[in-house]
């Protein structure tokens, strides 16, 4: 697909984040299984449910705007997922891996926060109010997840990794 207009860019960006979210539905269960910290495991499981809701929300954006998503693979998310999997494979289960999982998850969250922020800006420029509202809900969830991960890292996992 040749991107020539803001609408083309919006469609491509929405298609890309759709792919990213789909990839996360496969990665989050692996992250939960790899974690030994119960709070972290629960956070990954909760975010899996949120991610499934976010995919449904993208479907609502598609319906509200009348666009058709393109078949694209989010290579950025593919790289982040691959990096996380390498850590799962290379680091022994325990607090150090849990800390690495939090860092990997926050990289994902920051990518998603940037992607949704950009999508909202494009939707505003295109006058797609319904899309702005729906994508805004997802952006709030992504930011809240990032904050929860930071708290987990600071309060529990880091202390365990340091042997406290």
C-alpha cells in the first residue's frame, strides 16, 4: 500500500497496532508463565484481558470509520517480543528474570503509548471523533499498565532481585 494521505497513514498505523496487539495476545501468556512473582504474573494475565478488549476496540474504530485494515505485520512488536523471548530462554527463572520481564513489558507499553498517541492525533486531524474516544480509552489503559509495572518493579521485584 502506498501511503499518500493522512487517511492512508491512519489506516496503516491502525493496521500496524492491530498486528502488535495480536502479537501480544500470544506473548503475554508466555511472560506470565515465565514469571515467579505472583503479582507480576497476575498483572500479565490482567493485561492479556485488556489487550483482547483493545483489539475489540480497534474493531469498533474500523466499524465507526468505515475503513478496512491492511494485512501488515508490526515488525517493531515482533522485535520486542523476540527480545523478551530471548530473555525467557537465557535467564534462570526467578527475580532477575522477573525484573527483565518488567523491562520488556515496559518497552512494549512505551511503544504502544507512542502508537496510540499518534493514532489519536491523526484521528483528530481526520475528524474521526469516535476513533479519538475509543483510542483514548486504550491509551489510558496502556499508561495505567506502565505505571503498575513501575510500581511492581520498585516495590517487590527489584527487592527480590537484590535479595532483600
